[in-house]
């Protein structure tokens, strides 16, 4: 099977050099052709997107952009639509994720980009989204209008299906011309979305491009970096650092680095009626995308004093992970991933032998593992791919010193606690650097409009152009109808 | 079975010409029973896995201890304080934490080393002048490699053998002198050391424009890889350059694969092509397994190496490594480390987390 990645409006595909990336699982091979553009092609594409963004996108009311995205997303939510069927067929081959998990995950994620949710994105960042269309009065006096960049470069990373959609849609909502670089690990989805969007709203056809270059190809990257007004990039600390060093200082750079997430379980969530639901939620969070998301939990801090003790919770969690392994089997691991899991498991197993306060509960076939520690442990990544540590704490507050040293790396905390405790703990977590508190089971499904890593999805992208109150008054003095 | 008895039995076993499957299995099971009885930490590991001398019927079923265990547990049949030598692991995987291997006697370790070294490296030569690109054992008393090289010099080195690395680095003048002397005299020279030391040596010689053609019969032994101590080189490039710098053909460039957590070493028969086939002596057997399920991988399918080294009698003979490899006819191919994953998504893997948390 062969699939062409990317979206290159205005470029003749025959004039483009294509490189083949090989994927395939379970005996089905998939070749994905990714474009390798020449500097001249980069220049032409950048100019085209920039020009179309100016002449088309920026003249469309934001409501029409919302309608177009909503229509494209509706197609992707329709399981009979050819694009959706293609995604369900090919994304498991590309990423290795279980097909059912891809199907569930896509639907859950795409729901974040329907019209009501898109309006929520707008409302989150703009008290009056009309500022994206025209000058609007502002409280201090005068008027303001928000302008997105003409050329927004997205550098996407990782293999979590659909991930690029978040920033791609945010760019569209602020009417930015968008060029996205797809990662080699999942090069397809973004290009499909761009083509589908052009299908449902032909006016947008020239306003987006989806490209590829090999990670580390500084020369090709530089061609894009010097043409972009704003660069929004995902990736590891090292790759973002390297990228930042090459972005011109006048270009806005918005980095989204790798993050670590965790869960807190109050004793109130551990009575015999609630413990199963809590464990099931956490197991779902661990299993989803095989723990590859920034929102995936690595450690669960469990409070003593409930009907089930923390060690008992670890057993419940192990059981639920075993159920997940049947419902959504983990993808086949390459030797490096398997080695990472094995190294973590072996270290935990040996600590269990050395120290009665530690224990490892693990699937003999290797599909999942739960480590247990009977006293507070600093936050630390597990071996990924459905490995998690349960740490007993006397009070949830005791988890704070465990996570606080890692402030710049923290993202989501799932909290299972009664209302008053939820808000109290959320205050402490926020102060420690956590940017999202959610319920167990929802870690992998951020709500529409969530401030990704604590930042503003839309207002970080725009520049405000303001008309001073004084300018208005001065203009009055020049009006033909002045007294 | 006492310590003295097991040492005596092992020395006799090492002295055999070869050992078939049955003979190896019998000795391995006797040794497992000995270690199970005398090594309390190993007994706990084995019992946790439901393996005891009563249930284990084949050497393949002897529970292998992951190398991480040496960082957590004291794995010794004799009291550690009685050890004649203690070898420490490098502690690269978890900052600051080093594992220890205790040797109550070096007799078995040294018999294992010398017998295999003579056969796999010395060929027909009794002694050769040796240039050692590694600090001596006095400088690194807990390094198994320093001891290995000390034994090599003591048992197989000519009187003019020298260590060329100390606290101040590589003695380039000394190396050049040894190379020129050997070339002028037409007398074969053996160069032995850490792989990264060879990179430093080749860089230093290149800086001086120094290339030699060592006499026929000269040979090189490198070991241990680059470990972040020098730039990393692809195996082919490394052996090409060794060959070009010293005039030693690639078939006489031997790579030794050893571990602190073992008492025997593996060798290839030269590196004419890479990766080369590694094999050990008759008292060591290697299996390739799936690191998660423990299932044995078919010949030709990559997995992780498990070594059963009967000479490692005081600690644990069955060691589960973090080295990827594949079984082939005549031994195995070493494919590199299999200890780390990178996040495929936007989550964090251990290495990146440590780097970010420290940075």
C-alpha cells in the first residue's frame, strides 16, 4: 500500500522529490511518500500561503472559518466517510496503536473541534471574538483588533494520532496562513485534514500547506524558519532548544516541550464502591496511546485511610490494566521500547526484593506493570508503554514535595477527591506548576479551549492593533461634518 | 557444598577440553543449588519467581538476575568483607549508584580469563610486548577491565609491555616510541585497551601525522565501546581506521565483550566484517530472550542477551543483560544497548527527564 503525505497547494506533484517512509504491522506494509522540497519550492509555497491568507482567510469572518472547520470535522466524525475510513485503516498501521483505540481516541478528540467547542476556544481567549474580524471597543477606551500572523509555522512531533489538529485549528481561528511540518512518526493526519478542509471550503485551499523535512535537516528547516512570522513547535527539550537557537529573534517562538503527568487519589475515592471506578479511570489514562502523551500519568499518589489501602489500590489498578490489555492491546514494541520497559521493570523488581516497602505487580507476558512504593517517592517517569508507579502517602499534601522540584515539566494531574478537597489540592498543584487538573479517565481528553501547558491557544498567536482613544477624538476634529 | 568444593569442581570443569549440553547443564544446576543455598538475595529473587533447585530441571530455567540487581542487592555467597577483590560497575544508568561483584578468590576468574585469552587472542604466541591503553590496576583497583589487562600483561606480556594511560591521560610519546620500536625491530606488538582510548590514540597520532605499519603478527584488542568518553564511531569506520593507523589488518583486530557482572569474556575472530560473531568458552552459554516475557527468541531474531557464566560462581551465574543481540551459528551478534526508550509521543522518557531535571 502506498499513501502520499503532505498538502502542497500550487505545486505540481511531479516537480517534487518524494522520499518513502516505510511502515507496516502484522504483515501489511505501508509506504508513505513525504515531500522533500527545494528552496525554490519552499519559497513559492510560503509566498502562496502568505498571499492567500491575506487575500482570503483574513477577509473571512471568523464565524465562516468556524463553519468550515466544523464541516471538515463532521466528515471525520462520520464513520462512513472515506477520509474517516482511511484514518481508521491507516493510522494503526503507521503508529502501531490498537485499531479500536485509534477509533475511540479519534472520535473523542475530534469532538473537541465541533462548532460549539470551537466557539469555546474563541470565548476562552477573547472576551469579544469580534476582535478577530474588526476593531472593537476596549474598556480602556479606543478600539482594538487581533491579527494573526500571515505565516504560522507548526513543527509537530510524536505519533499521537491527530495531535497536529490542535494548533492547526487554533491557527485557522486567528486567520493565520499555516504551514505544518509533519513528524516522521505520523506523517499522514495533518495532510488529510488540510485536503479535506479544502474540499469542504475551497476558498481555504491555498491558506494551508503540510510539508516534511527530516528531523535535524537544518538547511531545509532554515528555509522555513526565516519565512515564518510565528513558529509553534512541539518536541523534546533537546529538539526545541536546537530549534530555538535557529529561529530569528524577531520571530515569535512558542515551544511545547515534553511533559510529565500524574494522578492523586484521595482516601475518599477508595471505599469499596468507588475504588473500582477510580482504578478504571487511571488504567484508562495509562493505557491510552500507550502512555505516550504529555497528559499520560507515570505516578499515582494514593492517600492512606480509605476503605482500600494504597497497596490494595495498586492491585485494583493492575487488574484494570489487565482488562485494558484485552480490550485495547498494546502495540508491538520495538526492541528499544521493550528494553526501556524491561530496564524499568527489572529495576523495580530488584528494589522489591531489596526492600519490603516496594513491590512489582507485572503481567508475565509484559503487557503492563504496576510498581508499588509504601513511602513517598519523587516524581519520575516510568518505563512508558503502560508502566506506572503507585506511591502511598499519608495525606495528598505529601505528594506536593514529590512533584514540586519538576515544575517546568509538569502538566496534567488527575485528582479523585471530594469537591472541597479538589479545590484545595488544585490550588496547591497550580502553585507547584501543574496546568491542568482533571478527573481520572479524562487525562487523555483535554476539553476544548484548555489552556495548553497553561498558555493561551489563540491570544498567544495574535498581535493586537489598537486605535488610541485620542486618535478617535483627533479624527473627529477632521470630520467633514464637524461643527 | 562448600566454597572450597565448588571452586575445586569449577577449576576441574574449566580444565576440560569442552563440555556438551548435558555436562554444562549438570554443572550449572549444581552451581545454582550452591548459589541458592548461600546467596540470600539471589534466593529471594529466585523464590519470587517460583524457581528453586527442586523446580528447576534445566540450565535454561535457572533464574537470571537483571544487571540492575547489582545496584540494589548484595549478591554474594561468601560474606562480602571476605572478598579478595570487589569489582564495581560504572554506575552510568542511575546516577551515583554502582553495583558490586565480590570475588572471594580470583583463582576461577583468572583461570577463566587466561584460558580464553590464550586461545582467542594470543594464537600461538606465548608472550608479546603489550601496549595497554588503559590505566593500571593500582589506579583502578575496582575495575574488572584494569584487572583483566593486568593479568594479560602478567601472564602474556613481554618484559617491555607498558601501560600508556594514567591520570594525566594518554602518553602519546610513549605510544609512538613503542610503535616505532616494534616497527624497526620487526617484532609483533599487541595493543589492548578500551575502545574509546583507541579513538583518542588515533586522533592524537593523526594530529602528529603518525602512521605505522606494525609487523606481521601484531594484533589489537578493543573492548567496551565508547561510553560517552570519546565520540562514537560506527564499527566499520572504527576498524578501518585502526587498520589504517597501525597497519594491523581488520582480521587481527579483536573485540572483547565483557562485563563487570561476569567472570568470563567473549571474543570474536577479528572484525573483517561487522557485526562480528562473538562466542565464549565452554563454561559460558548465552541465550537470546524477549526481555519482557522471558521467552527464548528463535535463531536470527533479535532480543536481549542472558549469559550463564559458571565462572561467576560467588555471585550469580545467570545474568540478564541490557545488551541487544541475536543468536547466529557459532555464537551471537551484539547489536548495542537495549536499555532506553525515547518517547514516541510527547511524554517523557527517563533519560530526557533526568537531563531536564538536572539542567
